[in-house]
């Protein structure tokens, strides 16, 4: 049996749970792309006092702060969506109303963390 | 029978690694909020402590495993031609092994 395929993007309904779900995937890919840079920064920070100072100096650049902010948002969203997933594994929040509310909480929670991080960074 | 449980292993790995990483991130966040390292020496000394370096190593193993399961799912969903799919999975797997080797180097070097 073939799976039905429906690709008319203007007509596809995207309820809040679907937004949380696809964003979980997108943020996962973003994090995977960011991890090698994170390991590089860990490496720099531990090598020597001058390289540690370079890591500190990185946080003075606006462009670096923007990238760090995107990474923090992606991590927060991915983490919250993951916890929501784990809870649904043990059958917490499966009812549609609760699931919608928790999906909103995840989406807003991720943005709230990003807002806090922006306050701390900029 | 094998078919019925085929997806269980990665499914479980994804969750076990997620829970460990969650705990580690809470621990890391608590440390950076309560007692942020003020200098290279403080940071280096903290990182080379036995508990922190082992916990960090386990975190990196969990992270790379979690990345493997997650990105593998993404590749399997979107890359359909077999040759490109195998090539993508192979390249990504080798990349993760490389990252693992790099992390081991960093953590061992911190002890040198």
C-alpha cells in the first residue's frame, strides 16, 4: 500500500502540536550543525589561558551573540519538546486539550528562554 | 518477532540519552549560575576533576548517540535513493566518530 502524499502547502493545516513537532526536528538539525562548533569552543577554552581569553572575547562580537542566541533557543525548544515527548510516552498529556496546551507551553517556553538569554547576552 | 521490535532499540537509546543529558544540563546550568568560573585556572581545574570529567565524557557519548539516532531518522525520511542514503549515513557516522575522537582528545589533554 502506498502512503498518501499531499503536498499543497497552502492547504495543509498546521495545528500547534504540528508546529512543536516540526520545530523539534528543525532545532535538532540546527543543534547537530552547532555541536562541532561547540566542541571547538570547549577545546579552545581548555587549551591555554590565551585561548581561554579568545573564547571570552568571542562573546564580545555581535554576530557571535546572534549565533549563540539561535543555538540557545534551539536547545531550549528541543529540550522542552523532548520532555513533552517523554511525558506522552508515559501517557501524560495525551488528551487533545492538554496536548494543545503543552504544545503552546513548549513553543512559548523556548522563546522565553531565548528572551532571557538575549537579555544576558546583549 | 524481530520485525516487531526492530524500532525499539533506537527509540529507547534516544530516551535514555535524553534523560541523562537533561540531568547534566541542569547540573551545568546550576554550576554556572551559582559559582561561575572566574578564570582559566578555575575553569580548567573544575573540568579536570574526576566527577566532572567523567560526567562530561558520558554526556558526550550520550550526545553523539542521540545525534546518530536523530539525524539518521531525518536522513531516512528525506533521502530516498539508496546509494545517496547509504553515502549520507556513512559520512555522518564517520563525522560522529571524528567528533568522539576529538572530545576524547580534549578531555585527556585537560588532564595532561
